[in-house]
């Protein structure tokens, strides 16, 4: 009788571990996806948004660059906007951007801007892969999550200067 009771307890422990791992992996993916969407929405849904280019006039150590905004179409020109860019951009570079509504904040557009916006989700995929490998003990899912996350981060890295 004791043997059957301990098997039930170990089965319950496995079930609890799997439920906890799935919940943690989903929490990581939802949180990182939401964080990425806060920036990516402006790059993905560009219809009706102000688009143009920023000529960089100053960049500081925190990857914040400023410069005048030259609009394309019906957008409004601005003397100075701020855009967060990777370190490979330099003063004098021209970067295509989408303006965040109601602010003087620009977000890099195009394929590079899209991949850069999804970097937090790429990190979340890598972290969820560790949870899937350890908590679920499912290496296929873990390798799949890790491959997609690494591809996303690698693509963002390769398009830093574009």
C-alpha cells in the first residue's frame, strides 16, 4: 500500500513541476512579447503614422541620438527628435524612422528597426528554452525556442548598421 501512495505522490510532483514550468515559460514569453510590442507596434503598423528620416547630429554614450526630422509625405518636420540606436551609428548618418505619436521620439523603421524592436522577445525565447529544457525536460521544444530566439537576436545584430 505504501508503494502505491508514493507513486501517486511522485506523479503529483511531476504534474506540479510541469504546470509550474509551463506557467513560467508562458509568463516569460508573454512579458517579453508585450515589452517588444510596445516599440514594434510603431514599426509594424505604419499606416497613418509620421514617417521620415533623421540626420544624426549628436549621439551620447547611452545610444541616444538626436537630429532633425525630415518628413516623407504629410508628416511635420521637426528641428530635433531623439532616437535610440545601436552604437554602430555615427553623427551624419541618415536613419529612416517612424515618429511615436504625440512625442519627439523617433523609432527606427525598416527591417533593421523591426528586428531591433523584437530583441526583448528574442531574449524571452532563449530564457523560455532554458525553462523548457529544465522544467519540462523536453529538448525538442527547448531547441526550437532557442533556435528562433537566436535567429531573432542574430538578425537584429546583423542589421544594426542598416
